[in-house]
């Protein structure tokens, strides 16, 4: 995340009003246009592919314990991924 100096983009009156509440501190102002999680990165594709590999390995005989070690996830996470993949019809 990059920072922009407030005095370069905001009117002096607005800066003074903000300073009334948080003088000298950093503040995050969220975007008006919210993006769904992972839309700005390749994270969704990565997790979709990883979860598919987990499901394939499980169907080929790997245990949940083996998968948790292989993918550095808890057995509960593996169980959740397998359940979600099953709901989505992953074969």
C-alpha cells in the first residue's frame, strides 16, 4: 500500500477536521469500490488449484494426515477443503 501526503490532495479545512480526531496518526481510508477477496491478485487461482490437488491426492489414497503434512495445513483445514470441493462437485 502506498501513502499519499494529505496536504497534497485534501483541502486545509478537511485536514484540520481530521486532525481534531487523529492528530499525527496514520489512517486508512477504504476504497468506495470494494473488490471481492483475491480479485487484485492471483490468490484465488492459487488456492483453487491447490485445493484441487488436495482433493485429487485424497481420492488417490492419501490420508488427511499425509495431506496436512504435505500442504502445511491442519487436518481440520484439509477436512474443510475436501468437504467444500465435494460440494462443488470436484471429481
